[in-house]
C-alpha cells in the first residue's frame, strides 16, 4: 500500500509518520487490497485550544473509504480514524460477499 501524508500548517516529525504507517499497515492486513492511503493532518484553531484533525481516505478496488476525526493529539485522531475505517472495510467486505452469494445462488 502506498501512503501519502500531507501536514497542513505544520511539519510532521518522523515519529508521527511512522506511527501512521504502522496503523495503516494493520488495515492492509485486514483487506489486503488497499491500493493507496491519503492522510491529511491539520491543525484547527478553535478558541485557545488547537485541535488536531486526521483525515484518511483509502482507495480499494470498487470503493473509496473515508474517515475524519478530531482529537487533542494526532495519534488519538489517527487511532479513531483507523478504528472507523476498520469497521467500514469489514462492512464493505460483508456486502461484497453477500452480493457474490446472491449472484451464485441465482445462477
């Protein structure tokens, strides 16, 4: 899987990039057909506290899956996004499997 990371309004350190890669590689083992992941890290200035936003878009044959999460740290936002994406991938695989079973039952 190819991972593209953009950091907006700051420069991401290597430790954060490694963390993101490690988390996304776990998703690739779940499905195996994730072609590309686009990660956008952004700082949101709302009042005195600067929230961190992680947006992750996965490109899978037949679909694109997206998650956007906000937290106090990028690590937490990425973990929330990966958890959401995991559920979406499992749902996508289940629907895809059900469609195959219906087609083979009617044939």
